[in-house]
């Protein structure tokens, strides 16, 4: 009894309530420190071993923490749908406090975090999303100006720089992008490099990577503050994220401080950059290792962009096989290999009792390789995401490259758009082949990219020209045609398309449409696709336009069927479904 009381809480024996059982414990581990050494050496190998040995639920100990890993769509759904008061992401992701800042996002109280996340959303709403394709193409063309006809490039490093420029251009505005220098890239690299699995043990350990992270954060604050101060001093305005945050107010009317603006901008950069960077790199690597898939993708890109036309939002959507390729790269190489919640209350899954204080882990990397949900899971096969297979749609929580539930990554639609646009430009202009560097994953950080160096050879395709009128595009993204005007034009075009589709489908029978408002984040893609059916409610989430009596389900006339199906197809959180399946 005395020995038991000296042990850390995570290592003490606990009795489950009657009728329930404790999660089975992973073999191995050492006295007092549990599985800490294995966790630090290779967290992902530990998680793979846990799933192979114990299946859906496995418990292990890391220092003073009891950890419970769960695998498979049913377990994912239970975790992602649990209320924050029970399974808290904030408690887990306080590791981001040194990056985002004190009292920002995960370090803020739940109500304040919710307000701050709503301030992040405007840059990712459908109205603005429809304007981003050309800006991404512009930045990609700009990045290729010095490539010449052939050469070799470290593709991971190229993607890191390019996506920092594209994300900043789209989400933070041209002023921020034009002020970016090589110093910014270096500072951001140090900042991102300080987020590792060791952060879960203690984010303030005196490690070199953490020291560089803190120095980078201080310098980043200076750089962003200069932009904010300059804009206020010169009374400049912009249709961008910086302006949105400068004008944002909390419910009590209080404006954001420069510290809060900087922290939320960093959160926006992280959301818009790291996923796109590593996913672009992994997608090309997988294509170069699977030449048949590469050939099919190039044929699709050439077909969709068969003339020197603008890269519109609609044309990027038409790259269906390309999107399947990107999703397959994300399945095999999800940027975040572990997602975490902390149990603030006791939690029960099936008949497993997970005690308050436990850390609950979900691993996209491991769960995406479960053969019962993905056929030949180790094989690169983009067709699994296209009809008739659509393996990701058999269960909403089987494919979790961007997480799931109400906290699904806000930037998932932007990430897909960005990677597709970059690939379209690169593969219209050049042929590629791997240069022979060993291919593998770098698990030193939380964001899992390819091991560096990862060089590729490139050669200009015969007759290749810029993807579109580069001079006109440069004028547009420089502000001669503002984002606001482009967004309005895009919205008008969408409404016209929706009307035309409605007329074409007027003979269809009614649809019984369901909304899962717990999953909705307010991107309003469905409003852009079917404004006759959906609207944004007072709480910022989507509601039915003419059915206030039942917010969860409505019968929609057949004339809107095509538009509703488009809304269902493109909803980033899959919050829309049809009752008939």
C-alpha cells in the first residue's frame, strides 16, 4: 500500500466501475517510467505496436501520464463527438502556447477560444476560397521563374518556401506576402521545428529546438507588429486576414491586442502552411514512384487546362482524379500522426472505462492502414476515393487526415485547393523524376514530412507555357482587381450555376436533407452551392433557408437536387447527408 502511494498516478492500479473494464495495457514498459523511453525514441512505432498487439483500444504510460490509444472509425467518432468538457483538445494542445502565445486559442478559456477560432474562419469561408486559385497559381509560376529548362531541386525545401508564400498571399494579404524575406522563412522554420512529441512531456524543456522556437517567436512578433503598426499609421486597409483581425471584436466589444493579432496570425499560418507543404511534397513523391498514376493525373490536368484560360475555382474542382491522388497521399502520410484529447471527466467507450486525467490518442497514420477499412492499405491507390469504391465515405470517421468532428482542421478545403493548384502548374510545365535520395518519413516533429534532402530532377515539357496569362494574373493578385470584387463575381457566378442546375433538375423528386450541426464549422460552402436551400444562422453555422421548425432535417424540392448534391460533395466537414443515403 505504501509503495502504491509513491507511484505516479498513471502507474497506480485503478478499478473500473461494475460492468466496465479498464483498457488493456501494452506489454513492456519499465518501472516508474512506463513506456516513456519507447515513446520518445519513436512514438509512431509504439502506436503501431499498440494496435497490432491490442486492437481497438490500448493503454500505456509515459512518465506521470496514463495514455489510451484508440483505433478505427467507431472509436474515432466517439472521441471526436465527445463534448469538450469531457475530452478536451485545449488541455492537450497547450503545447502550442509557446508558439501562439499566452491566452491564445488552446491556452484561452473555452468560450474565448471559440470566439478566436470564429475570427480565423473568414479567411477560409467559401466566398474567399473561390478567389484563391489564381493567387496560388501566380505564386507557383513566380517560384518557377529561375528554374530554366532543366535542373535539380530539393523538393521538400521548395514546397516549404512556396506554400509559405501562397498561404500568406491568400490568408494574410499581399502586403504581408510582399514583406516576406528569407529571414521570415528561417524564423518560421525554427518556430515550426520547436513543435515535437517531446512537447507533450513538457513544452518548456531547455532543449536547443525549444530555445530556437522561443527566439523565433519573439522575432516573429516584431515582424508582424511592424506590419500592423505601419498599416495603422498610414491608415491603409485591405481585404485580408490582417484587416479582419484588426477590426475584429470580442462579444464585449473589446478589440484584439497586437499580441492577440500576432498569435492568431501565427495560428492561421500554421493552419494554412504545414499541411499543404508536406502534402505537396508527398504527393509528387508518390506519383514519381507510381508512374501510371502520374500519367493519368497529367492527362487530366492537360484536359482541364487545354487552353490558356484562367485557373478558376470551378476548373480546380474539375480535377477529380488529382484530388483523389492528394487524398491518397494524405492517407498514407497524414501530416499529424497523432491527435490528442485529455479526459477532464471519466469517459466510456463501448465497455472500456477511461479514467479522468487520461490522455486519449487517435493516430491517423496507424488507422489509415487498417485493412478492414482500406483495401490493400499499404498500396498507393487513388481510385479508392472515386466512385464506385469511395472507401472514405463508408464511415465518416475512417479517413481522418484532417481530424474530425467539430474540431476538424479549419483549413482542410484550402489545403486541398492549394496542393491541386500547385501540382497543376508544376506538371503542366515540367517532367520530374526522383534523384535517388532515400525516401522516408521524418518523425522528429509533429508535422511529418519526407526525410531531407529529397531531390528531384526536372525537365521542361515540350511546348510548355505558363498555365495562364501571367501578366494579367500578376496585375490581379497585386490588387488591380481586389479580392472583394473577385469574391463578389465568384459568388454571382456560383448563383447563376446553381440556378441553371436547378432548372435542369426540376423533374427530380424531393430530397430529405439532414444537417449535422455538431460537425458544421460555418465554412458556408453549401450556401455558395445552394443558396435557395441553405443559409448561415445567427450562431455562424449553416441552417435551412426556409425550415426553422426543424434545424436538423428538411424536405427539399427536386429542382434543387443538383445544387444540394454539390453542397454535400464539397462540404469540408461532411455536415450534410441525405436520409436515403
